[in-house]
């Protein structure tokens, strides 16, 4: 054997050895999972291998201590795959063009298909196709998580899309929150430091089950091919750049010649467990037709969608090859009709140097499209989403037609659970803008503003989770939210957001959303399984709180955010600690844990006493929001029963002392005030505030053109978000007090529930319904004539409605069930207005005797 032949033989043996090692590594991953080192560098943890077989022996990414868990059989022997491009070494380089990779895999169906199931997920975002057709309707998939802890995957039935003979799977990858830009929000928060980040990667397994009983799996491995497509840049914050000149025609179809494409690279898992998504996906839910297209400046076209929303758009574009069309987005316009994008600027980056090296001077929401060979053509951006009512377009040769533009709202596609309408157009409008705001801030996490930050802040959860639940089926997405908090929390300090995004100054009033969200899942859905699953973890969390606040009084953190007057954190923070103690007392009872039930009961008594001593027993001097003060005391049952009248008087005086006799409360005080005033004074007092267009209030927002709820009571055109859910707690009040549908804490899940509608003067009717675990609850009322009210109520099967009709003394009551008149004595205590109804449709008429 010659020397050259010997070298070739050794080289072949070496290559085969390396290939065998690679296969064994893949099997090891599939069989035994990957080990997650806790010593990860947040700047590059989860960064994927940029290597081919020839580089394996020198690749640091393939060290055993970086292999991470794949603990699901749905992915069989599938491997995470990616492209061969490395991430930039410097922050400024992230802002250059980095085309999104596209992947393809051809396969042949070997017989008659019984079922074809695709399991797929990514770190970052993915979009899949089969034979050129989209797979499913999901966008921005998978849901945002801490990918180093868990990644959710989706299962698609694509049986009808599989063709006889050759087929082709296609996947494109976006950055999402796994590969964010190093934008320094507020000049200091860099997600590449705060999140576990890396290069986009994906994993998939297509299982073909044949009529003859055979099966076949098409998995992600190095046999896939990849190239780069027309998405030149993509950011969930700044937007997308799409160069149609770079489109590769037919790449998603079988038979495409991909000889020049590269083999996919075997990468690392992002680190977390693969878990099947159990909550609704993010989808385009409807289309919006613009109401106007104007040209406020030469060469500038402004599209008015009519409402503020979160989503993207679809637009028909035409021009010459190379023409560049630029888009900017905003919630408002200036007086001269030009775009005002300032309330949606990312992270308040509004001048040079704030956003860090390479960042734009002003971090607008933008998209760019470069015309290719096809003109006209439709453009729909991917891997990004915007918050906007107005879209500015530059670069078109003529104004676009309204028929050529569609707004595409996107959100986690939760099902409707409630419905509220009334005779007040203003109340209906407030409900409408609240619902729009809620959905705009529900893109796999419940955000406080879907443009500037997109983070899942706990304070907004504490303020609005009941409002969300009254309107939507939140069971799945709120379970996901709790897991996000579980993954985000630290052992000895509080964090503000889940997934954790580096913010940690708000304190217990934000992180306690981890526990309060569990409680509302229990209260509204009777989710005791969740209580049992997390009980031990909840105990540990309470131990952490005790270490941080050993005396009980909370003295650090953010208080009643956006209150028009100061509120000490000792009041609201300690009240949230008290609420947590009471929740744990309830959970201990569910667990039949008598020792901890007693322990948490004693803690609640101690915290209640601390608040009472500080904020009730002695005069509160200095500036303080007295509406929040007395509402908090009453909401959390801190005032002794024999002193309630004094507290009621104080709250009423505080309300009348507010601007225009309105609420001036913040994120928590508003929820507390709506409930405390209704319960202890009168729902009619609240109605007069809510049904008013005076400042401050929801009617003031509507009267000033708001189509979503503002971040502040005051109007803002340059700083504060125009789409913020926290003041949406008013929607909870519509259901609880005007419709009167209230869960009973003693009977969670609506086995028994309260029906206590209010009929304030000036309101002619209210129609309310809620989808409980037992079925649809209806509570409608109508003022039929002077002094005569009709109540229509539906009680679902196997549940009981505890009715409370106010002011029925000396009134005549008649009742029918399922259209049949009942004798009054057949309903116990009917004449008192406080009685119980079992399953059925009831009509109750209350009239003067």
C-alpha cells in the first residue's frame, strides 16, 4: 500500500469514526437526555453548535456536560438542527443583515396514509410548510418561555396535506426572544444579558402511519438542507426587513434542486424540557379594514386602521425591482396628520447613545420591503408584531387602495367566556376597549404593554387576572403563566416579570402573581390538581417571603403604580403578603394540612394587625392617596366590624375629594376601590363614576378617542403606552356588580355562585353571561317600566345560584321556571330577595304591590 493510499485509508477510518461518534451522540441524546450545566453564561447560554462532522473533535459545543434533556417520545430520535453561521461577537454587529435560515427535507410516502402527525418546535420562532402549504394557523410559535427551562411544542395533524409519492417539508426560523437584539431598554436593560439566548434552532418529527399498519418517521437530522431566504432581518421589537429579490422560488416544493444547499448542522437543545403545549396558540384572529388612507406629506401615506391593536398586516405592493418600501407604526398622529410613533418606541430609546452600540437613535417599530421580480405582490411580515392604529408608508409611487390593506390582529387565541352589554353606550364602549386591550397584551404572555416592553409583569396580573377570566377561558394560558413564574423566580429575591427579563425592583406585589394566579385558577375553575402539584413549592416561596420581610411589614418595592397621589408600599405590599397568607391557608385546607392551615392563618392575623396598627388605628399624616388607603383596608377586611361605618365614611369622603369626584387610584387601588365602594357604599356610586366622561376615568379616555386603555389616567402622546391592561379591572366590576355574577370562595368552580345584580338609576338594562365549568350562567335585567324590573337568570346543571336582589322589601315578586309559573312558596325566602335557584331558566319580575 502506498503512502498516499495509507493516508486516504486513515482519513476514511477517521471520518467513519467521527460519523459513528456523532450517531452515538445523537442516540445518547434521544435515549438519556441532555445534562444542563447550571454554570451557564447568560450572554451565550444555549448558543448552538456551528459545526459540521469535520469539526466535531474540536467543537466545544458537543461536550457531554452541555447535553440537555429531550424527555418526550414524540420526537423519537430527532435532533436539534440549525445553520452553520455563528452569532456576532459584538453588539453593534447584530444590527447588520442576518438572513433567516430556511430548511427543507424531501421524503416519499410509501403507501396509503392513515394519519400524518407532525411534532415541531424551536428556540426562537418557526414557520412550517408541507408541499408549499402552511402547516397550521399558529404564528409566533412556540410560546415565549425561558427556553433553558422548558420549550413547548405543537402537534399538527397534516394527514390531508400529504401527497402520494414525493413530499417536502419546509421550515424557516426567526429570532423571537431567543436571539434578541442587544437593545438597551431605558439605556440599561439588554435582553442578551438578561435572557438565556442563543442561535435559532428547531426540532421536528413527522410520523406517517400507513393503512397497512406500518409507520415511518421523518426526523430532523443532518440530512436536511438549508439556505437563506428573503427575510434579511427580523426582530420582535424593531420589525422585519424583507428583500423579495432574495426569494428562492419553489424551495418548499418537492423536486426542487437543492444540490447547492448546505447540510443542516446538528446543534444543541436550548436546554429546557420539551413539553406539549396545553394552552391556546397565538394566531391571527380576524382582519381589520382600514377606515382611511391619507397623504399628510409628499411621498408619505398614512393608513388609519380605525382601532389600536397588536398584530401585523397584509398589503399589496407594486413597483420596480429594488424599490424600497418602509413602514412605521404608532398609536397616535400629530395635529398635522403625520404619524406620532412615540408611545410605542421600544424601551424609551429616543435619542442617540441610549440603545447601545449599533442601535437606532430612536427605536421605532418598523418594517422594510424591497420589491423583487413579482409585482404587484402581497407582503405579510413574519416573526414580528406591532402595536398600532396608524401605519406610515414611504417609497410607494402612488397611494395604496384601502382594499389592498388588511390589519391582522394576533393574540393567544383564548375562547370567549363572558359577555357584557348594557343600555349605556359609554359602558359598552369601555368594555369594548378593555377587551381589545386585554387581547392586545396576550401574546403567549400577559404583558403590560405589547410594544415598548412585551414583558409579563406580575403587577398587571394581580390587578386584572379576574377581569381576564370573566371575559376569556384563561385556564390553559394562566397555567402556562404560573410555570413561567416558576422558571423565573430566584431563591432569595423577587423578580418582576415572567419569563424573567432582568427587571427586579417591584417587590412582592409583582412576584405574588405566582400565587394569586394559582388561587384564581382554583376559585374560578376549581383547579385543585394544580394546587396539589405546586403546594410544596408554594410553601418554599412563602418561606422566602418570610426571609425577605422577617417582621411582616413590606418596606421595599413598587406600590400603587400610576396613582395620582403617593401610596406607601407598606400598605399595598403588606396587603399582598396578607392575601398570600390567606391563599395558603385555603390551599392547606385543600391539602388537609392542618398544621400549615393554622400557621398561615396566624400569619394572616399578624399581617392584618400590622396594617391595622399602622394605617387604621393611628392618624395617617402626610400625602397619601386616601382612596387607595381606605379601599385597601376594606378590600382586605382589615377594619374591625364595629368600625366599618367609619371606614365607609372615610372612603366616601376620599372619593368625593378626588378630581371631579372620580377615582385617582393606581394599578391596585382601582381594583380595590371598585369592589370596596360597591360592597360597602353602593354600586350606584361607582356607576356614576364609570359612566362619566369627566377626567379622570374610562369615559374620559373614550371621549378623547381611545380605542384601547391608556397606561395613565392622563392622556400621553409621547411617553406612556396607549394600550395598557391594568385599568381594565373595570370589566371585572361590570360582571361582578352590574351583572352580579360572582364566584363563591366556599364553593370554588361555580358549584354554588352568587347572582347579585345592581340596577343603578339611569341604566335601563344589563345583559351578562359567563361560561362556568358547569355551563352558561346568564344574569340579565331590564327596567320594564317605572318601578318594575325583570330578571332573567340561567343556572347550569348541577350548580346552584345564590340570588340576592336588593331593595325588594314591600315589593311584589313573581317567578317562572323554563316558561312555567311557579308558586312563590316553592322558592324558599323568595319574598326576601335572598334565595337559591337550581338548574333552569328563570324569569323574575319585581314590581310595586
